[in-house]
């Protein structure tokens, strides 16, 4: 193996060489005197140099090192499952997901860090952690949303340096689905079979306590926290009008038409949320210090048969237009199938999918 001149001089002096610039360095040195590289850094998984900086990038080859958030899966004992993946084009995963169960309640929270904001991955992670912990304890959707917003706001050094994230949270309890959202992260209902009428029945807010209900058992399935995508068209929910603000009475509910009533919509599912976005695609609501006075949309639904609740980031739903949704089945297998579809379709964004079964599935 050829030895460079700096490495030869270092060998003669009984020392090593900087893995970035090759300048001789001696035992006990903390930094390379020539290029400033921190000696003793982690080793790059690609080129093998001990040159990975504090941000996770190799200073020699430039590769960002893989992390535990690049791909993660969660499976709960009751069958609910979630998967999050960096995708094919992003350098890091700025989505985050939590999937928890306690007693009769199952909670899913999916947040999508706004890619144009700083430290978007941190924003989604703290929002998911704060909201999921609140909901599984039995706090209301409004309280969980406020706590998530505070957590993201604390990350900001100013309104000009404000991490941001979209938000959707779901609580499934006693055959009902309650949802809260802000931004363009979505929820769908996937019925298990043919329907004779509307897929879900909208109901009023629960009068006997918080939406999530008290946690009557220890939670399970907490993740370790683990871009902004712009919508590719105007929002297209199945509600009879976009929800606004907090739900202080019966929700507007779903129309009876399936998603494929929209020419470019995915057959086989029903959209339960609407996007906070303008016609050109920019989102109009998010969590963060620069978000203003944002309140979540809150709705409660009662499915009229068995099926799956799908909660996902735009890394999946942007590829659902015209693509038939698979029939409900084993949630983990279905989550992986939907992930493969998004990756095969381009995988341009981070992809997060959570599936919660309701009723007896085929």
C-alpha cells in the first residue's frame, strides 16, 4: 500500500495522521493543527475514515451517517403497526411517529418536520413525544396539541430561527376514532368490505371526559422519538366543508362518497382530514414559534364496520392518487406494502405510516 509523505513523516515520528488532510498528528492531540478536524471522531460507514463531525457528516467523503430514524418499525400486541423511513431523496428523516396502547386506548401521533425550517427533525420528534405522552394519560386533544406546540416553540432561538412541524393525532377507544390535526398530515379510513352506507358516522365530542379516556393500564410501544411537503394540488377532503378551529359541538363529518369520487383520488379509502393548505400547495398551519394562534381541527368518528385507520405523512399520500389502496389486512404487512409503493414511486420525501385495526378484519 502506498504511503503518502505526511503519513510517512508521522510514522517516523511515532505518530498518526489526520484522517481528513493527512497532516501528521501526535498522541494526545485533540485537533489537527492544519485543518481543525476533531481527532478521535466516529468512523464513517462508507470510507472508513475517523472523520464524522458532530452533525453526522463525514468530513472526508461527505456521507451523512445512518441513524436509528432512517428506518424504524413499531408493532403493538393488539396488531397496530407503524413504520417510518427516510425515503430515497432526503439526507435525514424529519418525520416522527409514536404508537402507544394503554387499556382500551390506542394512540398514534405522526408529525412531519417542515423542511424549510431549521432542525425540522427535532421539531417533529419533540411534538410526537409531548403529544403522545399527554394523550395516553387521558388528556384531551386540545391539551396534547398545546403541549406539543410548546415543546416545538422552545426549540426556537427567535421567530427567524423557528423549527416547525405539521401534526396529526389519533385516539382509538371503544370503537370510536378521535382525530386532531394541523397542516397536511392525513388520516384515512380503510373499510374491510363493501359498504351499504356512509363509512363512518360522525358523533359529537365525548361528554364524559377527555377524548382519549383515562389510561387504565401501562402504555406500551413508546418509540424513542423516533418535509414539509408541499401538497400537489388543492386540499380534497371528504368533509362537507373544511373544519375550523376547535370542535365545540358535533363535527361536520364525512360525506358518503369514496375517495375515488375524486378523479385522481385513491380508490378503497375515505379521507378523514382536510389539508391546511392554499391552492398552490403551501401549508397554512403548523406547530412552531412562528405559527401564530393555531388551533387543531378536532373530530370524532364511529366506523360503521371493521377496517383500518391509516395515519400518514405526505411522503405516502402524495403517491396515493390513482393508486388503489390495499384491502385491510395484517397491519405490519400492509404498512410495509404501502412503504414499498411510496419508494417504488420515487420516495422523494420521508415516509411515515401508522395503521390501527378496528373490529374483526378478514
